[in-house]
C-alpha cells in the first residue's frame, strides 16, 4: 500500500551514535535467548540481504528478515523506477526482479538460515497492476490491466465493483468498497474465487519450497478475512503470518478480524509512540499498549509507508528515533520490527539503482543507505530484548515529564531521556545482580568486556549515571563485564 503524501522533515542532530552503523559486532557477541525481532530490509537486493544476515543480523540476534516482494513486477522506467512498482505484480515468477533472480533469492534464504535468521517475504495478492496501458514486466511477461497470461488471470478473475465511475475506493467507511473496489486503480483480484485462491496458494508454496519461513500479507484489509484464510489454507507447510491491516478512525474493517489468520501489523502503535515523543510526555509510556493483543501485534516505530506519510518517527529524527526503537525493544508489547531503509528526497524515489532500474548492492558506509538496523543503539537493543525475554516490567520511575526508567525483572534496565537537557548524577534502583555492566546503547559487549562505557551496580541494585539530552543507558545481564 502507498499513500500519496510526503512530508518534508528536517534532519535532527543525533547525540546517540546514529548516522552510521558503527560496524558489525563480532560473532562472539551474539546474544542468547529467543530471537523474534524482525528487520525489514526495505528494497535491499537478495545478495545484500544474504550478506547482511551473515555479517550483522545473525550476530546481533535478529530472528528474521522481511524482504521486499519477490514476484515479477511492472517496470516504470518513465517514472524513474519508483519503489511502489514492486507492489504491482505482473506474474508470480521469481526469475527476474529489480533485486535479483530466483537463484539469488534461494541463495539469500540459505545464507540467512545459516546465520540463524528466518526469512519472511512481503507478498502482494490483493491486486495486480495499476496501469491502464499494456506493458512488459521485469521478467519479460506481457500484461494488460485485467489480462496477466503468465499469472493465469483474465478479466473474469477480478472484482469490477461498478461504483465511482473508475472502480476506485472512494469511501473507506464502506466495507464493500474497501474490499471489492480498486485501491489506486490496482486491478483487484477476486480472492473469493477458488481458482484465484489456488493461483495465489501456488505462489506462496513456491516460496515455501525455497525455504521461506513466513509471509507479510500486504493490503490485507482490502480482502475479507475469510478470503485470506482460504488462501492460507492452501499452504503445504507451516509459515509465520502477519497481515497489514491499517485502521483509520471510524473505519469498519478492523485488525481484530484477522487475528484468526495470524498476527497483524497495526500502525496505531507507531502513531501513538510518535505522538507521545513529539507532543506529550514519555511518562505516559508507563501503560503503553495496543488494542490488539500483545502476543499478536507487530510493533514498529515506522515502516516504508509511514516514512513517507509523516505520521511516525523516522531516521530523520536521529537520536529520538533511536530512543523510540530502544523503548520498543525494551518494552514487553508485540513482536518488534525494525525498519531499515535508504535515503530519499521525494515520495516516489526508489532505492539506489543502476540505469536499468536494478537495485545496487546496499552499502551501509554510504549516505544513500540508512541501515537503521545496524545503528549501534538499535542493533544492541536487540540483544537486550532477547536477554530479558518475557520478564515483567519492574522498578518504573519517571520525572513526570520526558525522562523514564524501568527494569525487566532482574535481567535488564533502561533509562531514556528525551529532554533537551541532561540528567546529572542520578541514582537508579534496579533488580540487576551486583556487577559491572556494558551500556549497550553506547558500546558493544566484546569477549567479556565492553567497547564503550560501563556502569557499576552495587549489592543493593543501585547505579549512578549522567544521562545526556535525547540519550539513555541500557544494561542487561547478557552484557556483564567479566574481564
């Protein structure tokens, strides 16, 4: 899905180490514990994802990577190869996309699995293309707006809702329009038809045969929950499912309708978090939660849509973006998903590419790629998340404003200060065992030591810290200094 709004945001100076990834941590620093954090590697090509699984995601403790849609898509060279061309399928072939071919995709899955990282594919099956004219897809398949021979679809396999003249959705408060009319002129598949369900099921099973572990279902709210369920019933094996169900005020289609199919991404989490950071007080986070049950919601600070829509924090918010991600990874709500993206100056801009529109290898040392997943405070908070597991929130403290602190049982403790000024010489009470701890927001745990600042927790669980403006401290038992 892609809203047509772009808000220009000023780049904020970061006091945490955020503009560059700071180099991958050594493999020996890989945290223990259950791994469920997802890295959304938006528009990364297959070779780059495989390399990043080996070099960063696996060692940092990420549990999975979400990759962009792997099916054949339209090629819009006249529009500069916008990012959203990938969300307009032409066929379900994997032979040639802007990110690589079938062999490269299979190699990427193998590389990620070898690093202990699962692969979740972003899949689009609500619709096909939005172009009225005929064309040729990235793999050479010919198509027209309601004719896709290589996908096996013809005119009768699509909804023709008969409203609004051009069949587009006009009223998002009308369930019929939302689920039977066209989203931005995209040819809307009749997912209630058994034949269409079979075709989509075949595509998903092809991905499973290559080792894919799960699917992010794009535009799920534009299909009836029962239609999505019927497609998923055709899977040949187990897969983790999470569905994009964006909910606006007063809309009739709600995320809870889809919980029987799997987990859901509910952007209200990110919007609420941004509102608190931007215009309220961090103290309000004490009871932060979601309308969707915690064990079925995908939590995120931003995603590829909201980056361009202005409703959430993004990499442009620098240190405050890192603080929001640190909170998400420390707080026991949902399955965290970390956004990793590229820089852009306009809404439609695609990833760094060659003259033919093929995505270039990602380079985290280049300003063209943001690589938020590898920013030191975000990367190391994945280890914090894994270490604390399902431990309860303890020892909450706040100053009534924008400085908060809390523990996760006796496994971790985090302090976050979003004030414009520092917090000097404060003592914090924790349940951590006595010892010396690496501050993982500013240093990497390495071979029992710490490449950064450390803090001494005394026998009563107290430690003293000076916290800078828009900064913090994070300690956990997996990053104790033993040397």
